[in-house]
C-alpha cells in the first residue's frame, strides 16, 4: 500500500483500517468495491432521470426546484403538426420576405439585454467552476493525507460536484442565448441556405429537423378559465427563436 511504504499512518474509521496493524489485506478490495458502488449508483440515477424525462416530467427542477416541478407533456401528433406548420411558415418567409424577417429579428434583439451582460454572467460562472475544481483537488489531497474523514470527504465532494453540474447547465444555456444575439442578417442567410431543400415541405423527417431546428421548448400546461394553454417555442439553427 502507498501510505505504509512512505511512512504515513492511514486510518479509515468506517472501514476499520489502521496501517499500524497488519490485518489490512482487505482494504484494497474495499476500495475497489466502493468505487464500483459509486459508479453503479451514478448509472442508476442517470437511468431514472432519463425515464422521468421520457414520461414527460420536467427535469430542470433537479437544478431549480423552486422554479419547476410540472409535467411538460404534449401529444406527439399535436407537436408534429405545430412544428410542420411553423417550418412551412418560416421557409416561406425566408424565400420571399427575407427583409421582413431580418427586420423583426433586429427589433427582437434590441428588446433583449446586450451581449456584454450575458458574457459577464458566463465569465462569472466559469470562474466559479475553476474555483470549485481547485477546491476538489485540495479535498483529494486532504483526504489522501488523512486530514479529512471519509464521511466529510464524501459529503463535500458530492456538494461541489452537484454545484459544478448546475453551473454547466447555466453556462450552456447562456451560451445558447449569446449565440442567438449574433448578426440576424448573417444568421438568416445561413438558415435560408439550409432551408433551400425544404421550401415545399409536406412532412417532417430526421434530416429536416437536424438541419433547421436547434431545440424546442415545451412549457408548463396552464389552465385559464375552461381551457388548457401551453407555450411552445421553436429555436432555429443560426437565429434562435423567431418573433412570430
């Protein structure tokens, strides 16, 4: 073992390991089993999340529990027809009313906050990510040197890893918003080039969705008076959400 070979006494209270004793032959095997248990638990958690997402449950409440916890279910046929209708409208505008589309995108962009504010948020979150990476490295060093108990190490490590995951989601979202704040005319030109093969589309297919659509947001179902309402936002490649 590493520690006895370097004259360091190592104690693992939960596993009953003390390198001053000679009955620690099982310790390496326990380490392997603990590592396998952590990996198996991670796989089970990811599988559970994917299953809930496939059932229509909103997954963002794992990161923002105070903001969400609703289902975002929408029938396949309804979504299909909505996307098809929207794609036909946008391809029509791209082929015959490009100037109008660019103008509306400029107006939409002016209503949003500028790129500098978004970039400042990204820089702040990335700086925190780097700081957490340093903290986790120090945690491992303290644990290896015997300055941190197993329970404290596991608790702090899980806490910082969870924060890193949350930061990654926020940064990705902000980068998407930043990409949508680029020159609308250039974005429309690239989208029109991509849409050239789909000007008279009659049905959706995998290639069309991949070439034209970046992502689709399905909002909460809300009941107003006697009717259910649900917001659907389609973000297109190169330009993001269009103001229609």
